[in-house]
C-alpha cells in the first residue's frame, strides 16, 4: 500500500483537493475518460461531506494491488436510508441526490459505511495493467554508418 494523499478539507479546499486528486491519479496511470470519472466520483464524495455533513471531512488516496482508492470520511449524521441506495438517477425536478448515483456509476467499486457518527465512502478504480511494471533498462547500441560520400549512409545496429 502506498499513500498518495491524506488531508482534512473544508469548502475552501475543495477546488485545490480536486486538482491534487487529478494529479495523483494521473501519476498512477489513469487517463481520460477513467481519470475524469475517478476525479468526479471523489469530488462528489467531498461535496457531499461539505454540503450534508457539517462542511468538512478528511480524504485519503492510496494505491494497492493495481487499484487506486479514495476514502472520504465525515462526522455528519449519516446518509438517510432512503437515499443510500443511489442506484437510480433522481428525477429532473430533484434538487439533490445525484452525488451517490454518480459515485456508483463512475467508479469500479464503492463502499458506504454510514451512521449517526458519520459516513465513510471508499471509491475504487482499477489502474491500467502496465502501471507498476518496471521497464527493462535500455541497452547500449553501437551504430555504424556506411556509404559516406554523395549517397546517404546506411545505419547498422
């Protein structure tokens, strides 16, 4: 396990945190559209904490076994049972409720732990398979040039 980011946040840090998550996810090999999906899912979990759980929380980002994970924790009163399902897109006239839906749709996996002491959201995204493999070191290659003169040379490796 490699921790990439661990920090508390308030509404003032939301934009900066979104950029940090994007930077770390890019460094782990995520590219669009999966990069955008992961960043938006984490952003939605952060916004939910800010909007519904007292305005603050803590986010941790780490990699383990080819996965990128983000955990958002808040100390709010929990997600109401009727909203926790989040599997259906709320109607056009709904003012909220899209965050949980988006988190589920955009990530490869999500776990919610919620209750009167707060909520923990763990978002998972699989990393591309080639990340984490070490490339073989470059070998020295000796190159000879023949056919100098009026004709272009031929390279032999």
